[in-house]
């Protein structure tokens, strides 16, 4: 039975999933990327609306691809007020309200059960890395973007076969041939998504069944590609970041989030973006002296990787500033990150 989301959450479990995709450029340097539609703002109120319908409407309003994992009850009722926040912030709130988390992929965002987001993001990274290794003449037809639409009752195996049939010119060889051994029998609700590349479309279907596709060059034929359906990888663990010496923290007693509130954080995102998102969730105004940080040789866009469970507000903020050797303080609703010598 659908359960209305009402009342006040006294023990907040903040499922921040700011693990925006890290992509390797041609010079092997890391760059941070996320779907552009997440920056669009939403100004609307949804009153006691089924979660599945809400996801569909948010996708339409943002012109993006927002996917509700099939393990999440689409009939549960949600009330959500959006007052000009960007789509990413709205989805943070929605994940918090529904006890789920976000997986932010190259061109889509998923609302998934706690613990699954890391697997989707790892699979997304594996696909991008594998495609990058293919010859240019093979990557080109695979990078063509097309819209995807299917009718109610569509079997996922049939949908995958139709998608693969689009690229006969790419000489794709699919392993295993019998998709029923990988994708279970099921019937999909009617749906459509904006144009995506074929590999992304295939993963959108396969990931619903805890699988994804591995792409590699056929060693026996230079113009052929082998595609294999495999289980989702284990979530990647955050790497330890080099740290500067931490200075004593100067914190005021001004409350912003109760000591009783607990937060779960899994993140890989630029420091300044992370601070703004966390500040918004804590109802604080962030103040970051980026000029002074740069003067000290600190890059405000340095990627911060963290994984925390049941952390207090202070522990959360400590962990965010620690990799850069910074301190934080709160006064009158303002979260300050000074750049002291």
C-alpha cells in the first residue's frame, strides 16, 4: 500500500550522492561532469502525487532523463514544494524524503535503493572507459543519439534486441545470445526518453535488472565489437586524498542542524560545489574566500571523495574541509570557510 510522506523527520538521513562522473580527457586529466539538465530550476508544488508520476513530470520539466529504479515503489505518495531550486537540489530532497539515493550518470540520474548508486556509477565509468578504447570508426556509429520510446507491455529483452538491430552496420556481436539468461521475463510500462547514444540506452534497460554491458574490440575482426551482459560492479571505494596540516577548528554554538540529526554522505565532487549543496541542505549560507584559497595554492574545484555513515553535522563538515586543510565556522546562519595562513 502506498504510504503518504508526512510529518517531521527527526533523525534525518541525508543521502547525498554527489558522485558526479569523473571522466578522463584526451590528456588523461580528470574533469568533473554531470548532465546539464540538473542545472535547470524547478518552480512547482506537487501535492500527494505518486512517486512514479512525479519522476515523469520532473523529467518533462527538466527535459532530462530521470529514472526510478524498479525496486522503488512508484505508487508511494510524495508532497514536494520546489521554489526555484535546481533539479539536482530537488532530487536530493526527494531522495531524503523517500529513503533512497541518487546515482548521477553521464546523461541520466537514477533514484535507487540505498547502496546501489555506487554500482551504477562504476558501471557508467566502465562503459565510458571501454568505449574510449575502441577505434574511432567504431565509436562514431555508437555515439549517434536517438530518442527511445516503447509501448506498455514491452518485454525488456525484445527492447534490447531492437536497439541492437539499429547498429547492424557496426557489426556488433552480442554475448550471450540468449538474453533470457541475463534479463528476466518482464513487461515494461510505456515510456520514452530524450535522445541518448546506443550504449547508454542499453544500459538504461540492463541496469534495471542489475546488469550492464561491457564493450570491447573483437580480436578476430577489426570492424566488430563484442558486447557482453554482466552483473553491476561493486561500488568503488573513495580514494584517500592528500591532506594539508589541519588547523584548530573555530566553531560557534549557533545551531544549524541538530546534533541529533545524522547524515550519510557518499561523494565525489568539487569542493566548492559540495559546500554549496551541503549548505543548502543544512539551511546555511556558504561563504568561501576562493581568492584567498587560490592565493594559498588551494584549488576550490579540487575533487573531494568521502564516504560517511550516521555522521553528525560537525563530523560531516570536518570531513569535507579536511582534505584541503581548512577550517569552518557557523555564525548567524552563515557557514564560513576562511583561508588563513
